[in-house]
C-alpha cells in the first residue's frame, strides 16, 4: 500500500473517529484493504456512464475514442479526462469502513448521495454509491450496492462525479491565441457607435470607423494597456453557466445589445469569431457565438468590457 494512500485514509479515519481500523491499516502492508474483483471500467472499455443524484441525472455517452457527449452537448475534454483519471483509481481504492452504521455518515446509504453506473453495451459493468465530499480530507467515498465495505480514493475537488449535466459541458465561450488576432470590431445597434481596432505596423493599435472603402472618421490610437487586457481577456472567455434551452430560444441574438468580432489572420489556423451579447441582469450577460447553439452566461463586468465604447479605448488628444 502506497504511503500517500495510507495517509489519505488515516486522516479520514481520525476525523471520523474510526480508531479501530487505524492499527490494522498501519500494520498491514498487503493488499488486504484494497477493492478487488471489479470488472474493467476504464474509458477505453465503457461506452456509457449514468450518474444519478435524486432526480438529477447525467448520461455520458461515448461518441468515439476522443469524444463524449452529455445530452446534445460535447463534454469538455479536460473534464472527462479528469473523470477517467479518478475512475482509474477505483480498483486501488482503500478500505475505510466495514460496518453499515458508517454508511449514513459517509453518504453512501441506499438512496443517499450519488450513484454511478458503468455500461458496456446494454449491460451494467459496475455500479457504485459515491458519498459526501469534504474539503478537510478531500476523499471520495465509494461503496458497491449490496456490500457493507466503504472504500476511498483521493479527490482534490468536489463534483468529480457530478450528476449535473451542465458541469460536463465546455464552459469556454471563446479562446483566441493572441498572436492570431488581426483586428477587433465593436458592433452596436446604433451603427454610428460601431468602430474597429486594427493592428498597426509598429505594434500599436489603430482605432477607426473607416469601412473597407476608406470611408469614415479619422483614425485614433488605442490605449496600449486597454489592448493588452482585451487580448488577454479573449484568449479565454469563461462562462459562469448555461441558459436553459426553453429560455435561450426566446432570446433575439439577431438584435443583440452589441457584438465583438475578433478577426484573425487568414493562415493563423484560428477562426474569426463573433461574440453576441445581451444583458441578462445587472451582474450577468448572455453570450453566444454563431457556430454554436449554446447560450452562455458570463460575468457582467466582462460583458461590459467586451462592449467597450470608443471613448474607453482611444487615447484622448
């Protein structure tokens, strides 16, 4: 038994007051206290995972070796990779408790906590009850249905085995590499307020309302600090959450409060992207990009920043 794994378990035992098991774990160097007899449950074997907590259910379905979906949405790759990394720890899970009286305390009683079911085709490969998570010990408690023994694996964060479908979705609205950006277009319902910011020849940024024919107002210079923050911001725009489909369908993104178009160099490999924004409330905005049906919810301050007016960015003469 690895010393780090023993340490996790001993901390849990001390906090839970299960002193009777401590001596046995400390003095036993065999695999006596490791979960055994499991069917294969790795990501290359399983083709569906169902995670249930009360009435909340997520079904993770394999599309191919690289892609999984939850509902109609592609699962965020770092999220599914983190999930399988924890699943791979289950066959080496360490015994924590052997008596049913501990099930309630650990949140692994029947009908309590989260149930995770692994499928291979139509057949159940394995099923587990996942218990309560605590930041004090950072462990996931695991019990097989019909068994008394409770095991643990290290879990650095809560929600590894979340039943909420939204926690599996890609939370990134856009991610534009800084070196690929050629220009920005700030677009508003009142076309007179719209303007562009174009990269200049001396690493500066030019503010203009000129169109492709050269028509429009005279050019100005963008504030370098503002542009640095803007470029950093669009390198990754994270969402706070997602709007429900029933509400998302009622939003008119053909007439948003404003849009930010990020134009990239032709051969950069990064696509030109347009973020359409509608204020949701005083603290959040709806955000949408044309290539997706998803309506994201982003922080209100970020939404306002992405819709900055010309006077906020241009150096005043």
